């Protein structure tokens, strides 16, 4: 028996993905005292990211794989679009953009930018795949920086595949996007945080679902924070600390050698149908 080579089936990998994501839950007593929702994404922050992506075109694998698969004037489906950082840079090429997001403010940011750029857009507010039947099949689809929010990853990927004629592209950081906070959770709450799931777990599941996956990896084109102050404010939110502790957090970050922060590794996963 080649134990190492026994491949797991999709159902087992999907269950592991869910369990591993659940292991990131914040202990109830800490959550109860959180001044703000530690998991929330800020539409302003993602708006800035989108404007930077529009101003400095990125020739990394995600944009390259999308661009080469998108027919001129073709339809693009962006799931978990935010304000559009991973779709709007293809502006001149898009015939129609379908953007799905659970957050109305994120979609407002996207519609505003799409209108300015002259990209025809339909915004669909709701959770993928629950709203999938309101979305037509697109030429190409993208889900960037979303999968670590998705417990039922198999259902999410299957619906994405079923709504795509040509190519599906995913982008995700190599490790969970809250991983950078692990030393601060140790320091301020005395608890250790998980490591998994990582990008390979998503790759393994997509492959087990029968998709002919390709994987490319690179250094993130953008740094996560432009100043120590910005990092400290974010750390307070994410680690359930009162914002008045930002200075203390900044001192700890320096003591722990966490600043400047190394860039993340970003992974692009794609397959053709
Ligand atoms: C980290 S942001 C990434 C935004 C954008 N794709 C980018 O690359 O900058 C994740 C976005 O996905 C949305 N989201 C998370 N899970 C979702 C789901 N199952 N269906 C639709 N939107 C989702 C969130 O509201 C948020 O706007």
C-alpha cells in the first residue's frame, strides 16, 4: 500500500475544509466583549484596493488567466466582488459584468466605479451559491479573496463551475487572511490560532471535484498596510481589542519583529471547462 498516495474523495476534503474553517471561530467570551465585528470587511479599504488595482494594472497570473480566456465583449461573473478590484481592471474587454456580493455597500462601490468606467454591470446582492439562479452562465468567472469565508466550499465551487462556459479563476492568499495576527492573539489573549486551511486544501478539493486545476503562486502585489498605525488599528478590530490599545499593540508589534510585514503569497487556481 502506498499510504501517501491514497487520495481522499471530495466529500471528505469538503468536510475537512469546513472543520478547519470552523476552528478559526473566536472564543465566545472574547467575541462577547469585541467592540466591533472582528470579521467585517471595510468597503472603504476595499475601495482603495480597487482604485489602486485600476491605477496600477497588475500583470500577475489572475489578471493574465482571466484576460486570455475572456472573449472580447464577453461576460464576466465576479463572485464576492467587493468594489471590483479583481474584475474592473479588465474594463475595456468586458461586455457585461455580473457582480455578486452579500454586502450592499461593497456593490454600491462597484456600481459607482463601473458606471464611471463605462462597464455595463448587473449587481446581485446575496450569498453565493444561494443567489446562483439569478445569474446567467458567463464566459469567465472570478472569485478573489472569498474562499476563506466559505464553509461549504464544494457547493460554492460546483455552482461557480456550472455558471461558467469557459474558465473559472480563483485567487486566495496562501494562508488564512487572519494568520498574520497569530502572535498578537498569543500575546494579548494567550490563545493559539489554527494554521489550516491553506491554499493547497482548496486546490485538493477542486481537483477532487473533477476540475482540471492549474496553480500559480506569487508575492502579493500590494502590501497589506502602508503604516504601523494602520496595522495597529486593524489589529485592534481583528483581535477584539479596544481601539484605545492601538499604541500598546504597535509597541508589541515592533517588539515581536512583525513590522514591516512581509508580503503574503497569493495563489491563483484556474481551470477550463
Ligand atoms: C475580502 S473581500 C474581496 C473583494 C474582491 N473580490 C477583491 O479581490 O478585492 C470578500 C468579499 O466577498 C464577499 N463574500 C464573502 N462570502 C460571500 C458569498 N458566499 N457570496 C457572496 N459574497 C461573499 C464579502 O462581502 C466581501 O465583499
